[in-house]
């Protein structure tokens, strides 16, 4: 449980001005690795990888990301604590894709994010909207503007029902990346349909 708490703290640190703090937090959590189950270790390693990616440390990212997938493959669900239920293969791929976006590798990110969306339980609508936004961002970064806008529109349809400022911010981030293509028909159509969601945030 302590490792999980440190892991959640690392999420905030990864998106702060000092993302390296996320690496320190997750490395501290892993110090007790012999007492952690495979899934708990895997989740912590994935968060370590994300922190390293936001800090621009590709070497630590790669090592930790590989370790996360390896540990998750060894997990036996009935032997894991109930609170780690959420960390499944789709979540691991989502974090991997998000990390690759942070490292400026949208084409590689797309494969992981596409896998995350495909594997996800349809009932997890917030997670689905988040990974769809990240997938749209990866696609526009790779130059697939029409496909990116179609993916972002799928996410926006979910987000409109959620009424979540945090989810809306993911959509804003996509639109920021798509700005160089703002004159394209796909982006103009997206803006016409979902301008209210983008403008409803403070940024």
C-alpha cells in the first residue's frame, strides 16, 4: 500500500516542473520490491518510466518500461491485492504510449495507445476518453490529421457526457498539438463540433 501511495504521488510529480521527483518517489517505492506482488511492482515501474520520460531520461524510461511489462506478464490476479485491479495490460500500454509522447516519439506512441484502447473494458469510460485523446495526439504528431480528428471526436463525445474539466484538458492538449493544421477541413470540422469543450477550460 505504501508503494502505491508513493506511486500516486509520482503521477503528480511527473506533470510538475520537477518530473525527476517522480523517479525518486518510485525508486523509493521499489526499495521494498521483495515484499511487492508482480502487478504492484509493474505499476510502480510503469510510473517510474513515465517520470523518466517527462524528465527526458530515455534510458531509464526504456529499462523501467520493459520491466513493467515483464512483471505484469508474471502476475496471477488471485494473488494480487484487490486495489491493484486497474493495472492491467491496457493500462500499461496507455502509460507506455503517454511516455513515448513525452519523449517526442508519436509514431511509436500510437501503437501502444491503439493497443490500450483495443484492450480496454468499455465500462471504463474516463480511461477510454483519456487514452483516445492521447491516441489522437500521437496521430496528429505523426501527421495523420484526419484520423487524429476522428479519434479526438470519439473522445469528445464521451467527455461531453462526463462533464470533467480534467478530461476536457486532455482534449485541449490535443487541439494545441493540432494547431499547425488548423486550416485543414478535419480540424475545422472538429472545432465546429467541440469548440464548447475546448473553451470551457481555463487554459
